[in-house]
């Protein structure tokens, strides 16, 4: 559980807290499991802090130093984390729904299972890939990144992050399966059925889902 | 020549093609997690439904890899509805048509981001 003296220290304000941290460089703040009522925490130094399960929904954490903090399961719904340093932070399972992460540094952050529905990630250092943000992906062990504009953003350098296991895509790809000519109708139906059923099992999670067509080669090559 | 076309996110499309649209000399090994959690059930299902274990494992691993919730996977294995065995048969169908040349080629094309 959290250290009450650390929570008390937060009530003295960000400036006093940051001075306190500088005077106690070896101390790791323990705010785990606490419901922090203080909302104005812009620029606060919480680097390396134990913040597992902390409740900070709606808090102003803009520009905060959260480098290496353990935010596993934290409730940061609609928190302002713009420009925050979250590099190396563990955000596994954190609720970041509607959080403002614009310009945040998420390099190396663990985001497995984090909920990023409607989170704003524009300009953040997140992942070296496009994110398809026009769909909601929010389920167990998944990661959702959503933006109302439905735009794909490009982020830089997050090679060591755990984001790799989530359901983002660098781009849309088309899979072309060429069949022999002539091909028995039975074979077409069996192949199409097999492809549909197998792919369909993950189609709900995939974006935007399969588009299947069948016809002579050369058709629809415009893409 | 006929063509079937799918479109989807790169992560799924690439993995799907590698798993189900290539002839595999070396068996695709499922993740430790899938083997650990479902290994016994899959072996049992393979025997009872007369499907190859490697196809069952491949299907389960594919679903696991691409985010099917644990509860759904549990249900798929435990329900014995036949759906999982059918999916394994689908994988076998694709393999058969790859081997006999009905599926001539598989290409992955970039439609642009």
C-alpha cells in the first residue's frame, strides 16, 4: 500500500514536492493504490514512483516526469499527460481512456492491455509504425488507439516497447491468392470458405476487416 | 486464372499468409502459453475429431496471437462444438490445395497506408 507521508507531501504542491524529491534522491515515492485528490500536478517529478493502481482520473499531469514509474493498472482516464515523460514507464493495464498524451514520450513504455480509447497520441514518441486509429480495439490483452478523426499517426522509436503485441498495423495489405485455371467450383468454394472462416476469427479485431472478392486476375489492381 | 483477395492490417495478413498459405516443411510451433494452457485439450480433440494436432495448434496460436480473448479461446476448446475442429480442417484444406497446385501463388501487396 501507499506511504501516507508521501501522499501528504503531494498536498504541499508540486514545487515543494519536487524540492523534496531533489533532497531525497534515493527515495522511491510509494503512491500505489491511492486515490489522489490533488489534480494540479503539472510538471511534477514522479519518476520511478510506485504508482500501481493509483487513481488519478482527470488529473493535470502535463509535463510530468513519470520516467520509469510503475503505473500498472493506474486509472488515468482523461488525465492530461501532454508532454509528459513516460519513457520506460509501465502502463500495463492502465486506463488511459480519453487521456491527452500528445507530445508525451512513451519510448520503451509498457502498454500491454492499456486502454487508449479516444486517447490523443498525436506527436507523442510512441511507436515506429502507423496506427490505425479509426477503430476501437479494446479487449483483453489488446491495445486500443482511437482518434475521432480516424487518422493514422506515425510515431518514432519504440522498439523495446511491448506495443508489438497489440493490434496495430503499419499499413493495410492485400493478400492475393491465385488459383489455377481452370479451377473446379468445389475447390473455389472450399478455399473461399476456409479463408473466410479462418480469417473471420480475428476479423473483428483486425482493421478494417477482410474485404474479399473473387474474379479474374487483373481486376481491382488499381490499389 | 482466378484470384481471391483479402484486405486487412499488415500484422494479421502477413501472419495469416505464413501460417495458412505456405506449405510448411517444419511444423509451426505454437507459443508456450498456448501449449501450456490448451495442449492436453487439443491433443484430446485431435484424437476425437480426427484432425491433425498441428492444425489445431496453429489455429489456436493464430487466434491467441491476434487477440482473441482468453474466455473465447477457453470456450472454443471446452465447448466441443466442433468449431475448432472445423477450423483445423479448413487449415488442412488450404494445405491440400497448396500442395496439389490449385493454389498457385500467394502474394502480399501494399495498398498504401
